[in-house]
C-alpha cells in the first residue's frame, strides 16, 4: 500500500474496510452496524475491495444459488489476496450474514482464503475475531501460509443480544435524511419455504427504550425518515424497560405512536410484515399517525388456500383480503406491496389462477416475485411434486406482467398531485435529482445537490413503469391524504 505523498504507508494512515451487502434491508442495517463496530479499530469505509485492508461479504441465503454468488466473489478476492501478498501486504476476508450462518464450516473448508466467518447474531464480536486472525497470522509467519480450514468461525447465537454491544448510531448511519432501525429479528412462523428461522433464530424484539434511544440518536444525526426493520416486524413485542411510560410490553403500534412524538421525525415506515400479526391497533395507527407513510409491504406469497396451507402461512386468501379492505378503509391512499412465490411444490394451474385472481382483485403498487427455489433444511425442499423450471418461468412471466400493469396504473394515478419527496441522490442525467415519494416511488426532478436529505414538494408530471417525473413547486401544499413535510 502506498502513501500518496511519500510512496510508503505511514503508521498513522487509517485502515480501510469494504463491505458488500447482499439481500434485504436487514442486511443493509447490519452492514452499517459492522462499520460502526470497526470504526474504533481505525477502519474507514473503502469504495472498492482493491483499496481495502478488510473485505466483508454480508450475505443473504433466501434464494437458490445465493451461496454460489458468494463463492464466485470469494474467488476474485482470493486472487486479490494473493496479489497483496506478492507485494508484501495482506487482505483480510470475512463472510458474514445468513450464508455464513448456514454454511460456515463449508465456507472455511471450500475457500481457505477466508479468514473469518461470522453469523448475523455475532458480528458485534468482529474486533475479537480480527484479533484472533492477527494472532494466527503471527503464528504462521514461518511458512507464510495458513492450513486449509483454519479460519475463525463464530456462528453461535449469543445468550445476550448483539444490540447490547453495538455503539450508538452516528451520522454515518444516516443516508440523505433516511435511516434503517432494526427493532425485531428472527422468526417463529416456520414457513416451509423459508430459511430465516434457521439462520436468524427465534423471534426477538428489542426493548422499546433501546429502540427509542437509537431513534432519537438517528434523528439527531440528521434522519427525517426511519424505516423500522424486522423479519416479522409487526410481531414486535418489546419490553418497555425501567422508567418507560406505561411499562409492560409494547406492540409495534404503541412503538410507532411513541416514535411519532420525536421532534424532527417526519416519516415512519416499517417492513417486513406478516398478515397473522396485523392486529386492530396496528391497523388503526395507519389512520391515526400522519408520520406513518401510506405504504405497506404485506407479503401474501400465494392466492391459493391450498398452497398457503402447504406453505404453513397460517392465513388464507380471504383473511388477507379482509385485512386489505380494513387498511384501505382507514387509509384510502395506501400503496400495497407484496411478495409472491410461483411454482411451489404441487402448485396446479388452478392454484396459480387463484393467485392471479387475488392480484387482480386487490391491486398492488409494487411487488417482489420469485420462482420457488429449494432451500436446504427447509420442509419444502423435501416435498414431492417439484415443478419443472419451464412451468415456473412461464408463471412468473404472467404474474410479473399483471403486476407491472398495476404498478404503472398506480404511478399514473398520482400524475397531477403535489407530493412531498425526500431527495436522496443525483439522477442519471446532469442536473437531475432522485427522491422517494410517500409511496416509495422514485421521483426525478431538475435540481441540485443541495436538495439531498430534504423533503421538497413536487408536482408529478409524468408516470413510467418504475418512476415518475416532476417539478419542484413552492406555492402549493401537498394534495389531500398525503404526508405533509
């Protein structure tokens, strides 16, 4: 590594870490917190692996071939590590997240270049793991090599919560006025297609006092929008803690009401939800709390009662439809998003038609769609009547076509409205800025970098498949039902 002034690396120069994040918002939050844990050790963020002393791959195990993508990336990092060593330097490689939890021993055996494998509940111990790697490095200097399988592995679920050991959030955890806040982890639902109960563990809710403290810190650091995260976030049941108002156990609805009292917090979102945990109070909050945006991600997975039962979802299509009707009765401008899996084992043409009818009846503003993929260790992987790939591909295309039309129609319904947009980054074209509407739509306007992190009223002028174009307005308030800045 070179010092930009002298050509040699100086002792005071900071170390650098590159973190590559795969998967959901939970992993984005975890990556941010890993950076927080590493910062006291002198690690600053690097934009590329080539500039880094430490590379962390924060992995996701939800979809098939997820691990193969990780191994492919590890092959490139192995070559980079070899180049470093030829130059008399080194590169530490860590694999974190759900693939690490599920395949920890195999990763170490299969790719000896990996120094650390750490699960999603243990990354607060990264400083200790790095120290162990450093000790191993000292021990192997005689021959310069580490024997295969000698990497450091930590995939134990701790007795206490990792959140008890994480540093307070900082400005680095706020991106353009928005921040993620993890409040719940794990899952007790055991859907037959899902690995989350095995990689993230049992459901755990952070104490309400700890969540509120972190939220206040994020707002003080510049956040005007918080997205509350959890594998089943609406299953949140956090203890109030000593001195909390009202004591006892808090629900997500109660937590949202308390968060809405924080000065400077303009927008609240939450994801991902489960239909079984949408209680009356949470439904009511969508009408009572103006800071709660009119957007809800509520996965249904299938429109067939037979397939929903095989998935162990614990609800039927009519239950889901009634929930949506109640939510829209309280919040008429609600944008609904969902997850769908096509080609679950045994899914018939009639089952798939039920899904298409449910989509047609409800109407979605956006959705995530997937072909069923076997996940090792899940009950679904052992089921017979696995469908041919060609059938899954055809069904996915038909579903995406219908959902795509609905998304375009939803976007078009907002043309002409004046809406508050939180701007996050520059657009693709010079002089263009990109932000998010209350419904999580991408909105483009002409403007400058001074808009980043600000909520600005925008008149929507044109709708496209995945975005809207607009113009900044200063003389009009947001249209009715929309969240005011």
